[in-house]
């Protein structure tokens, strides 16, 4: 099972008066499905850690390294789930399909074109400061994400397009393999603020 933080970070505020790191004094604000959500300190730390790893064990270890205790971890997960600021992703073909059908992917930084000397890879980031490298198929799914109502529709459309173009690469023409690659790439995209995940358009 993976966890995926939802929404776009707006800001993080540290309200501590002591000058010392205090997880309880942090407030995070994220934009999810058209709404601004306020996260308490523990939820903010877990949300940020989940951008760096989809493994719940690693997420909790990161947050504990930032000062979160067991009680805060439990409370943080509870708030994230109550507000809908995190999604579980069962890392199986069916689980990935279900998750993708319920979510969308949105780019936050521009594409920078091919990596010099490595035409199969494309850079994402700001000019002179690339933050991620993606295969051409993943770059397309990332860049065109907002044009689709959900991520599964995007992945299947791109895979069908590559197949029709005669591309001979299973990772490009098989929608399940393409989606698996994307899921594996999520920490690289989310942790560098190259993208964010939101709910699918029109989802009840």
C-alpha cells in the first residue's frame, strides 16, 4: 500500500513562540478539489513527508525525524484522512487503475525538453535548474494531465496513441505498465513540486 498526498501546497506557517522546532505549532495550507484546507502540525509534516515517499513506514520515519511523536503521528493521519488530503494506493494493477480513475495529475513547472545526449529522457523544472527527468511517455502524461477528467483516461489515451504510432516499447503502449511507471515516479515529481495530485473532475 502506498500513500499519496493530495492537493497543491499554498504555504506553511510556524507559530512557535519559543524559537524551537515544535510540530504542534506548524500550520499548513493546501488546495484540494477547489477548497483551501488547513492542516495541523502533525498532518502538515506527514503530508510533506508523503511527497518524498509513498511508503507509509518511510513517511512516518521522516516525520518522526522532524520531531513528530507517536500520538502526533496518529492524529496527523486521522486529520489527513478526515479532510481528504491523502489517498491510499494499492500498488497492484487493479489498485493503480482504481486510484488513477479517481485522481488527476497537474504539472507545476515547465518542461525543458530533452536531456542533452539522452534523447529518451526529458527534463522538468526551471531553465538552468531541472528538478526531474522523465521518459517521453511519462512526460506526455505529466504535461497533458489537466486536459483529462482523470489520470486513467490520460494514461490509456497516451498508450493508445503510442500504439497507433507504431511505437515498439511495452512501457509506452501498455497502459498498465505506463501507469506503474508513473506511480513509481510520483515521489520525484511531488517532492520537487514538479506536479501535484488532485481528485478527478466530476468525482462525487
